[in-house]
């Protein structure tokens, strides 16, 4: 797809640029589709988020770092789920996607109980094999890995605009894993067959999504070196940290340097670094923060995958969530085995862990502040709140 075509398409579908704190008028608000966007205060989103978290109850803080899921498009059920659980995020899976964009906007509006503090509504919209929106016809990673990086930027700019049109703020869509093995389960989803090629396209994809969706890099520290599918077990490799830094780590470093605001930690083990899966590894979180300079939200891959791995250490979903937060994740994601009560059980477990000292209160506060800041940023600049519901998508 030519860059000029996509650029015209993005104008047509009304992509809104990000607004800095200095550009936001704190006395202003904007009507956006069915929701009202309240501007953030001038004193900075981070400071405001820290103060907001300090005023929360322990249970409110615990709920804010949970991203849940129930498989329905029933707007009343979705509204009740968010109201009863109080959780900070929701991931849309195939069962949440109705047959049209307008109906999808009804779904995301139902999830948004407070437009001044919208939840983090997320979706796995990679394109190609992993595509929740059936109307996404833009090039997939399988096509983009052999195309110039500019093509990846164009495709993900258009894809993020579709995500935004649906009222979705976060896209779990940029696969930074790299492999040259066509037999790998991640090959068709990867943006490159070498570290440098993947890095160029990952950075381009982040740049493309930047005006419309909160980009997520996944699955850190990378499936390419760890054979096996983490939906079926816990893949592992004995690759050293130095080897990783010169290979599988390169695309993640590029995406972080491009300012991707979320990093998804995978359920895979680099045993020379830590025997634990990266999603539960304090050392891998330290590497992301200190070595790579990541400053955004660390989110787990679906914790239900750990439960499904067959490893008896990970049978308890509540213990998995607490361990993930303790390791350094800011947002715990649950999809597999989830029902309408699962999120509340996770919240209860986080509260109990803080009260018992298993999870330091300071760690929960840090996580909650990062999530709160992103939610406030989404409200301030309108991303994810359907800026152009009546416009036509690009061809």
C-alpha cells in the first residue's frame, strides 16, 4: 500500500494527534461520539496520577491494575461487569466484537463508566493471523517482513486508526519477537527474520500507531530463541543475556527507543538469566527498566496461559497475579478460564497480599500510578474515545 494512499485515508478517518500537557486547556472538554472527554490538569498527568492513587482505598488500587475479560457483546452485562469489579482495564477478544463498527462503539461506550477516567480498553489487533477486527484488510506482518519499513509504518498507522474508531485505546499489536524459522509458531506474526530487520519494522510500527493507539511490544524478551508455544507450555532457552542483547533483544530495544508505552512480558524462560518465566521475573523487569530504559506500563501476557501450562506451580490464578505484580508488572491480564467473578477474586487476592506483606504496598502504588496516568492521558487527548465515528475508513 502506498504511503500517500494511507496518509489520505488517515485524514479521512479522523486520527487525532497526541496532545501534550502544555497544549491541554484544563477548563476545556470535548464531546466525542457518545462520551465526554475531560481534559487533564496542567500540573502534569504523572503528578496528578500519583495524587489520585494516594486518595484511593487499597481495594481501588488493587482493582485498577487488573485487566479482565468476559465473552459477550451484551452492553448491560459489560457495564455491570466493570461497575461491580471496578477494574482498570478490559481486553476485547473475538467474542466481544459485533458485526459492525457502530455496534463495537456501543460495546466500548458501555465499558467506559467514567469518560474522565476511561478504562484501558485493549485488543490484539496485529493484522493477519491475529486480527479481532474482521474489517482490517491492511498488510500483516507476514507481508511486511519483506517490505520496506515505511510500509510497516503506513500499515500500523491505518490499523491503529481502525482501533481508535472503535473506541479502543490500547493495541496489543506489535510483535517484536524475531525468528527466521518458518516452523516457529511466531514466524507469521513476526516483523522480521533478523534482529536488525525486525527492529526497523518494529520501530516503524510504533511510529505509525503513535497518533491513534497506545502501542504494545510483545512478547518480551522474545519467543524467537525459545522453541514452543506459550499457549501450550512454558518455552525455554539457555541463551545468555549477552547473546540475547545482540539478537532477540534488538527489536525490543528499538521499540522502546521509539517510545512504545506498553511492554508485554511473555510466559517464557531464559534460564541463564532467570529460571522463572519472564512474566514473573524481577530480573527481566530490571533489564527492561534499567538496561533498556523502558518507562511505560509493563503488562503480563494472559495469566491464564500459565495456569494452562500444566506446571503445578502455576495452578493458582490469584497467586500468579500477585507474583506478577511483585516481579514488576503494572497490569495483570486474565482471559483464559475467566468468568464474571474472576476479576473480583484477583482483586481480593491482591488486597490480601498487601495486607499480609506478601506484596509491598509501594509496588502496588507504583503500578497503579502508571495505569492511572495512561487512563488520564487517554481522556485528555481523546485517543480511544472515537474522535470520528461518522467518517469512512480507508480502503
